[in-house]
């Protein structure tokens, strides 16, 4: 009974069906009708004109986004526990040809306007220092906490005032949206580029870069090719995205994942380290207690000393979620 990562979740049947429907001769790379239709689909979703590019991985999405906003000699302000800092193997630095990550703090892996400004304010404005050129946040964060629309607006205003680009890592964007009950547009005010995640939420191999300034997409198309991410049969990636957007499937799958996490949160009580606002839980647990759960067939990550991480997904079996909740409550 696996609760270690939503990356390991099954692919939604509608995604496979859409890929099968796309399995015919068509224009290569991103010239097919499905790929060309992403701009319109995402513009309709966000209620404004955007440019949308598929990529195969979240690492590529985040790194290409930052390369669009940051020169090689610049810096990106992010939380010290951000995915781009701890889990991308230096890809942001690689794709930007050397930009530096500038690390800030905040509870639940969330930056605040104060903590982001504090990172920049100690950097002397001279040629010897890396200057911030972009601000990057993760929504939902690595600790499953969600930035509200007001918090995003405030950070976006800070970025504009300082002349920074503003990137949102939305690997679990859907989980944040369903928790807040807001629209995608309301949660991206001021954002320049969104890495819109689908793989964790029922997709197979498709993420989308959403450029709220469409002009930023032109150079990124060349960077995507140069990075080896212009797949020759891109229609299969585009088909996944269209399938997830149809009838708001991406929201339904996120609701299922969040609902399963809420069930576990109800059993965890004072063991919870962070608020459960998406589909990740962090629990205080002794090694003996963790071993007891594993002995009952539950699989999860040890996160830190005396701490475990549980992750639910859109297809987490209800019986397994219930069984884990009962096992946690019985410790």
C-alpha cells in the first residue's frame, strides 16, 4: 500500500484514450493540431491570451521557465526548501547557463514578501554580486502548503517593483486550486510563467509551460529544442493535456487526492507538522512507529529524523486510505 509519491500514480484512462486517438500520422514535433491548440485551450482556462508549450518533465518545465526570466549572471530568489533547490540536480543552473539560486525562508516552505525582500536587500548593487532577476514560488509547496491568491498578488507586486520576473512551480497547481476553491486566473495574478503540472495528477508524460507574456515563449521554443525536449511526436503530450482539461478532469483528480489526504489528516491529529492543504502529509513519528506501519504493509518516505511523509494521489484506493488512517490512529 504505497503512499510515497504521486509520481508513481497510475495514468488516468481518459489520458490513455486520448493518446490512442492521436495515434495516427500527423505533423511532427509541435506542428500538429493538438499542440497548436494548447494556446487556445490555456487562454480559455486563464481568461486571457497566453502561450503554452508542452514539455515532458517538471524539471524541464521549471528550468526552461527560469531560463526565460534570468540571464546567466543573474539570480533566482526561492525558498531554501523549494524543489528547484533540493530536487532538480542543478538543472535550473544548467538551463540558465549559470544563474544562482538565492535562498529565503518562511514556514511551510512558503516565501513571504518580507523574506523575499530580505534576500535581496543584503546584496550590494555592484558588479561583484549576483543580482536577483526572478522570484520563484512553488504552489503547493514541498510541504503541502498553499499560497493564497492574496499572497501571490503581494509577491507579484514585489517582483514588479524590483524588476524581477515571477515564476510559479505548479507541479501540484491543481491540488492548490481545489483546496482554495478559486480559479486558475485568480491564483496566477502577476505571474509571468507557470509550470502547470499534469504528471502527478493523472497524466503520463506531459507538463505545460504557460507564458502570461506570450513574447517569452518564442525564445523558449528554441531553448526547448536545444535542451532535447522538442519531442518528434509531441501530439501525444498535447493529447494528454487536452484530455485532462476536458470536463475539468484535472480538478476531479486533484479533489480525489486531496480528499484522501484529508482522511489521513483527520487520523493524524497532533502528529501533523504542517497544515494539510493539498495531498502531502508530514507526521511526527518514531522509528519504531514507522516500522510498525511498514510491518502492516504501508510504504512511505522517512523525511527527517522523527518525521515521515505521506502522499496520496487521484487513484489512492479508499480501502488503503482507510486502513492507513486506522493504523495511524491506533499507534
